[in-house]
């Protein structure tokens, strides 16, 4: 390693995307709340070091609606080598389910559009598959298209989070392509707004800063300011955090020489370990139990096959082909998942775009058109039926039950040492409540009082920011772990050897 011993290296990755035909008022809001504050900082702040994916479809929207200053800001950041761009799919298609020719087409269209708007500053060394959705064939395609590395979520390393060695660079087996893994913990802490200040950021990174490892975080750019108002401030503070050196992801290739050969696991940045074990890692886009997903994919394959059968020399080919390219966007699958995302408007919009594409083909076979119309009607009518009957709410509740298990069930009700974990956290919260009351911080005291009540009544599953995460930010890591271990040992010593005894 050539980097300084006590300098922590951090590569931030931001993904910017809007649907190709986004409504102007929605785009205007995102620009005002998120894009303009961030891009102006990129333009003017010499401390900025970022790796950015911005889809060609979004750059076209900037041009169409008069936001060319945003393009200029990105270009300037790249000209000064503070920003680098990655390749991707122009219309945010879900690549694992597309055949190779369509994947390559999406990549090349994106490259062409980005080069048009960003000029010579667009020299992508890395590749971002939308949703970090990965299957092995993508590595071969990305390498063949000239990319040096791909970015995936850390769960893609082995199928289990937390097993990436961030002192090494990973090489995909049998393919001339490196892979960088997004660190979930800090990415999610920032995106969920648990970390909102430089102080809380440094506290969350306390253990990381003691090491010579590097860090890669990856987030949607719209999170900062649009989805979470005010969160763009923490992004700006990251640019000026003492003890941290910001880099672009490609810069890491020259700083870490030791490589590990690996075969990444099929996954997305939303996949859980449980999803992977069950073979449903693409759940939000293709749920085997979701009939709407099934019809959506059948409709897409039907329309795509018809478009591919057209003669490229035909007068209407280019117009129809563009409709198809846009219709391959993955948004409507995601909004049909109901676990927990749901929007009947987006579902209908995606299905209609596919149907409209088929209708645009001259002299299209009526039987094929009737089949497509049948899928469209099934998708829309089933969506409304699920809303009317309450099925959507039950599907969301089922998913929440899987994802959000009350802390009390995960600890106290397991008995033994885990009972000690539960008691340890309650004691620490009680201490924080009393300390806050003594210093006149009554709102904070109420927060801890309510947190203890929620844990006891198993209501913590409804919190956007869990009390356990807040406590770990409030109390030094070593103190939390020491307290937990002390109470675990105490409760282990009184527990019998059979599960039916004492507190199981």
C-alpha cells in the first residue's frame, strides 16, 4: 500500500436517475431540492472527490427542460479530475433479465448520450448496473465493453453481509474485471438519516478510522435534499471531514495492490441474506408469488420480440425502437412489488408504454396485439383489485414482519445471554434519560423514555430510525460492547441447559 498510514480513504459513489419522461413539475422539485445544491458544490468545492453515475436519460431531461447549468457543473468537476463517471444502462433497465444484445444496446446508448453532453470528460472506467443487479454474464459483457471495474453491494461478495476485506482489491474470476463492493452499514446509516452531522458521522466511523482499510459507500443522489430534506448538508460535511481523504473509486486501483479472485453472487443492493438463500434475490422485480410481475415480464418479452423482428431499414423502425428502449425501464416492476413499494399509476404507465410500443409497429398481427392488451388489462385490473380488497396492505405487513422483528423478540425472548443484551440496552437508555433530564435536555429525555416504552411494547418496528442505532451513536462503541458483555455473562450464568428452562 502506498497511502499514508493514518489517512483513511473514502470513495463516495452517487447514482442520479429520473425516468425518461418524468413530469416537469417533479423534475423541477428534484432539481431545486437536490441536484442544484449538490452539483453547484461539485462545481465550486475543490475538496469534492466523487464517482458519479448519471444516466443518459437524465442528461437529456436537463437539456430538454433548460437545466444545462447542471451539465456544465458536472463537466467542470470532471475536467478538474475531482469527479469521474461510470457507465450504466441509459434507461435504467433491469439487466439480469435482458438478453445480451439488449444489455449491450443500453450500455452503448448511455455511453453515446453521456459523451454528447459531457464531452471528453466522460471516460468511464467503472460500470454501475442499475439497482446493482448482478448475474455472472454481466461481468463478461462489462469487460467486453471496455470497463475496468464494476460496483456491487457487499452482499454480492459471498451472499452474507460483512465479509468484504477493504484492504484488498477484488478480481472477478475468469474475467478481466475488478469489482468494488458498497459497504452497507454506513451507506444505510447516511441514507436513513441516522447520521446527519459530522459528529455523528465520525462516531459511526469510529472503528473504521483506526484502520488502513478503504471505504466505498453508494447511494441514490436524490436521497440528499429530495427524499430527505436537509440531508444534503451531511454530504457537504463529508467533503470537509478531518482525517479522511476522499477519492474516486478508480483512484483505489493504484493504491491497493493485493487482489482476491472471487465469483460474486447474484444479487442487488436490496437483497438480503435470506433472499439469496431462498433464490429470490430479485424479489422486488420478479417475485414468484406476484402474478402482476409475471404478466409484466410476459408483456415485455412479447413486445420486445415483436420489435426485434422488425426490419432496421423500415421507415418506422427508429421511432418504434426508441419507444422500446424507454419501455425497458425497470420502475414499474419495482412499484408492483408491494413489498413494500406500490403505485398503481407507475404500474399502469409501464404497461401502457409496452402496449403503446406494440401498437406503433405497422401492420402488427391482431392476435399478438390482443394478447398484449389482455396482459395490460390483467395488470391494471388486478392492481386495482389488490387495492380494493386490502391485499396490498397484507403483502406490505407480511414483508414488514420479515424485515422488522421487534428488538425484544431478537433478544429478551430468546433467553440466556440474549436476555442480558436486552437489559443492557434498557439500562443504557435509562442512564441517558436521567442524564438528559439533569442537564435540562427534556426533549432528549422524553426520546429515551419513549424508546424504552417502544422496546418493551414491541413498537420499535414502526420507527424509521431505531432507538438502538441512536444509542450506538450516543455512547462510545467500546462502552456499549462492554456493557452488553457484562450483562450477557450475568444472564448466561443463571440459565439452564435446556431451551424450556428460564427465560426461553
